[in-house]
């Protein structure tokens, strides 16, 4: 099975599956890769997005400060594991002066689309909604528009136009710690005006019984778009965030072909179970090597640190189909 949405990434982080481990996804043995205090003023660094850039990698990182402001910072790395983050938050250049200033920023995703890197993130505009910006060099960042109305979260762009339209996944929500949430797709011809909204999928049982939200940018495969997404269970002690996978139709990605009934990864290690928000694994990015089928998944642990997990494209597609309940 080959993917067409990413280039060869021979230098991406990788670690073989430990002997005896039979899971589809396995964690990096040196997790977490980014500690909460990597920056002098950081309380936590998590739910962050990376892409291949020049000879190495670049990304946009969620850094909550010690005054507990939520902001996104640019970062660079030669190996995808050791990161240098800008100690100052991204200062957006507003291409349109009428766009309201960002009140806060969190949970970024980054995608190479046509000629530049686009960033979507949860942006404060009288409540959370989906901010859309771009960069060419991870130094200057331009704010395009708020794509959707509040209240919304987990905005994720597809890496190419489909049938002449840009597509964005999102999860309409509320001002608080939303106790519901389905994934929708919106369409646009210019990345500014969004419409032709389509329902994609709703919470179902078990680990995904309360709300779900798109994770990393979907990976294009001959079987369909591979989407990792988080799902939330409401326990007697609060929310538990796990993640699974779905395969969406290539031409009409609002059609869900397959979707995992079991989770792929749930919070089980110390850095996933203990932190500012316990019991959270929250994926926001993948790196993928088309030659080997290797996938590295970047995820936040317990809203505190950034961690890495690995899988193979073939294996995750096989597992998603075999354990699917749509
Ligand atoms: C969601 C978002 C995520 C966070 C998760 C768990 O609503 O705010 O950033 O990881 O809650 O707290």
C-alpha cells in the first residue's frame, strides 16, 4: 500500500517495534520528547504539529505559559526528536486589518498545501474557533481569516484540493469543556469562504462515546484517507482521551469507509496519565515515509508534554479494516 500525500522521509524519527509487543502502535522508548519546561516560561508543551522542512523538520507548538496563556510557538529540529522552540509566541501578520486579533491559540495543525505551509489552530475570537494562517519559512506567519464561526475546534485541512475544493474537518463545540461533538467537513474554493458542510461521523461506543475530533492531517492512500482522530470517554473521574483511526472515501471524504471500534492508543503511561489534565493522548501530526510505510505520530500527553509513537501504514490500514464498526 502506498501513500501519495507525503514524500520520502528517510530521516524521520523511527524505532522498531519492541519484541513481544503486538499492538498496532508502539510508543517511543525515550518519551516524552519535549518536557513541559523546555522554554524558560513554559508550563506545558503538548498537542503540537510538525512537518518535514528543508533538511530537517519544522513545527508549530502549543506552549502554555506560566501565566497560563495559551499560545503557539515556531520550532525547528534536525532529527524530529530534539527541538529548538522560539521562546516567544508567533506574532501573526494580519493580511486583512479587519480580522480580529487572536485572543489565544492552541492545538495547531500544519499542512503543506500547494505552495506553502498552512496552519489551522483553535483560535480565540469571542470563544474558540478555527484560525487559518500560513508561512513559507517558519519565521513570518500570516493570519488569513477565522475559517468558521465560533464555537469550533479541531480544524484540519486536507493536503490537496478534492474535486476543485479545499476541504477542512472540524468539530463544532461550545465555550466550555464540550460534552458532545461530531466531526464535519466544510468546503471552500478560496480558503476564506467555507460552506457545503457535510456530516462525517459522531461519537459511538466505549472510548469514543462522548465526543470525537480529527487529529493529524489525513494521509492519502489507495484505500482512502487515513485519519487518526481522538475520542473521549466520560468516566466517573472525568474525560479520558484516546485515539483511533478511520478510512474516509478518497473523492467524498464525508463517507466513512472504516473506523476502529477499539482504540489504537489510550492513556496508560505515567506521562499520559499524570499531568495538568490526566488521562489524555491527543495526536496533532504525523510524519510518513512512502518508501518504508513508516509513520511517526506526535501527540500530547496529559496536556503537559509531547510524545511520539510509531506504526506502519499497511498495518494500521489492515487493523482499521479488520476491527471496523461504522
Ligand atoms: C480539549 C482541548 C485539548 C486538550 C483536551 C484535554 O478540549 O482543549 O487541547 O488536550 O481538551 O484537556
